[in-house]
C-alpha cells in the first residue's frame, strides 16, 4: 500500500475513527478497535460485509473481492465501495460503520493451543 493511499484512508476514516493497518496476504488489513474491517489490495479498499449489510453493498453496485486459488474463484466477505463513498469522510462513514457492525457480529476466533484441565 502506498503511503499516499494510507494517508487518504486515514482521512476517509476520520469521521468514523482511527484505524490501524497491517501487511497481510500481499495487501493490508484495516483494523478498528483491534478487529479487521477491511482489506486493501493494489490501493483499493474493500470493507467487511455480512448477511445483514451485503444488500446495501449490492444495491450500490459494489462487488466482493475475489481471488483465484487452485483453479477456483473465491469470493471474500470484503466488498468494494461506490465511487461517491471515496469522495469525503462524510460519504465514507456509513460504509465504515457497516463494516464495523459486520466485524462486531463475527465471533472472535478461538485461541490455538492445548486445552487445560480435566486431562484434555
């Protein structure tokens, strides 16, 4: 991700709240309050969607991020945004809110490791 795009994202998220980014899978994850709410691939952001928010993304003409693996096309739960959402923090904020709500509904992954107690 270019530094210019990172600055642009911070500006877009300014009405919503501060974000962190971390390199991952050839792109970057976008985090809010420790939860991933988006991914950036080739200086394009995709925000988290779920069953409750997907319709809003579809209605706005957005599409899921897809990648190809082992001859299959895989759609992720991260969706593109309408062009106008990228115009200002005010236009972006409802999309950031939807992504955060979807992330909050997703259960946190289990910690890996051995179970303790009861001989397990």
